[in-house]
C-alpha cells in the first residue's frame, strides 16, 4: 500500500485572495486618479506647445492681441489660471472626471473650446484615440503591478 501526505497552501491563498478582493476597489480608484492626472499632463503639454486635442496647431492670435501681449505662440496662457485650475477626480467605479476647480476658469475654457464671443475655436480640453490608448496601457500596467504586490499565489516548498 502506498500512502502520501500532501500539504497545500490553500488557507494562505484564500487569505491573500480575500485581502486582495477587499483592497482592489481602492487600487482601481488610485489607478483612475493617476489616469486623470496623466490626461491633465497631456492636455497641458499639448496646449503649451500650441496644439489642440487632435494634434493640430491652434488658430493664431489676432495681430492686435499678439502685439499687445507680445506673444506669437498660442498656448492659452495669459495668466495661466485657467490651465492651473484643471483637476481630476474619480467618478463612479470606472471613470475619472477632469474639471475646472473655478467656475470662472471653466467659463473661459468653454469660450476657447467652443469659439464663443470673439474667440476662435481652440479645442484643447479633450484627448485623441492615441492618448486614450496610452492612458489605458498605463492604467493596466499600474493595476497589474499592484496585483503582483499582493502575491496571491504563494510559492510552495516541495
């Protein structure tokens, strides 16, 4: 007769899995916030270089405005308050929202975005499909890294 004793780490795996399941929503929220901040940086970088959300150059400043301010590069940074007021927050379980902390700056942004009043349309507050894919990759990489940190599958000693 042959008998064997098999030791398993099922209890350890179960405990680690329950810990992971409990902390996962917080990790997703952290990842969403990181994604929102990454999008904010993309918007700020493109705007600073004079490009809209689709990678096209902004409509140039009028001659009179350019002469008055001494600016030729369109970067929407007169006082820089509008761009500095962009913020991000998680919204729901799988979304992040970019918004303007100040209603006054949100109105300025709307005028630029839609071309209202005397302003030409300068669509800066948005993202391209390529930006979306890059942010999704970074989010997936972040979650994968966080999952590895939980080390659910403990190694068995044989």
